[in-house]
C-alpha cells in the first residue's frame, strides 16, 4: 500500500490522540507536551491517501537538540502496516531518540525493533490499595488557594501544594500536578532530612492521594528506578508499579 507522512497541526491529530488515550486508559506521562507551544512536531500517517494514525517528536525543553519520538499511534485495523508506517515516520521526522511509556504496546514494539541502549528513566505508579497509615501530631496545611486549584484542574497546568507540619514545624512539602491527561493528578512530596525514615513520607503520600480523589482526580506518581527508598515509600502508601519510561537511541543515529 502507498504510505505517506505529512506534517500535521494539533487539531488534525486530536481524534487519533483521543483513541490513543482511550486505549492506554492510564496516566500518559508525556501527554502535556503537546500543549507547550514549539515543543513538538507531529505527523499524520496516511495509507492510500487516508489518515490512519499519527506520530510525534519532542524538540524543546529537555529534548532540545535531541529530537525524540514519544508517541506513535495507528488505528487497530491498519496495524498490519505498522512497521512500514513507522519507518516512513522515522524518515520524515529525522528523530534520533525514543522516550516510551512501556505500557504503550505499539510504540514499545518499535522501541525494541528500532532502538538501542534502552534504559529506564522512571517507574510509573498507579493507585492500587487504600491505606490507613497514622502519624501522631501531624497537620496538613494548604499553600494553594481553592481558586488556584480549580484553575489548574480546568486548564490542565499547575497544581496544588501542601505542607505537612508536626508541632507547628514544617517537616514535608508536596502536592499534586494536573498537567496530564484527564482525570489524572501526579503526586510529589519531599520530607526534610531529620524527619525521614519515620513513616511520614508514606503517610503524606496517602493523604495526597485522598485529596486527589476529593478533587475529582485519580492519583498517580513516578520515581527514579534506582531510588529504592522512594519506591518503598510509594508502595507503603498503596501505589503499585505499572510501567517504565524507557529511553533509547534510534539504530543508525549518529547523535
């Protein structure tokens, strides 16, 4: 079949992005890149003149000077042509790197077929268990207004911040970021050094999960694969791992 690849605007790929999100059915870590002007280049994939999917590369921010494929989607009925479509997209985009969420099955296949030097940058977690951890004498204090939180959720950027105090002293800071695909909110937190290894971090994550649900969002998070303490903190708070963010270099790239 005749394959063509052409540059595309955000509006033209939205129907395919909606199908991609529905099939993934999870937090898509790099979904928000599309909303940052000048950060991406996208391409329509065509078979016999009919659009059947899209591919996108990141070109700014952390990906400046290292064009990186982060999305590739083909309608299920046309995936028998997936390799040919990907090779044409690869040639048109002149990308040199991959950054792939491992539970994206189609792009993961392309990563392992056309990539090398593949490593995990992050482990992605989803909520799995409701916990009932307790820490005595703690108080949570919001440092973001209700209006700011509502705006962040609606505009899918920014988030809410919280401070955890013990006896009036701030011992941890954290929050929820909403610049991901709906309805997900990404939890982050940090405990100050003298108060670590006391269960405060897991308790704080647990409470941020609760707040996330109260705001109508679904909690998720991620951490560095080598950060064992962080992994354990998240798991004690009921998070379960479900994917990696995998980086790789495209075979044949000289970058």
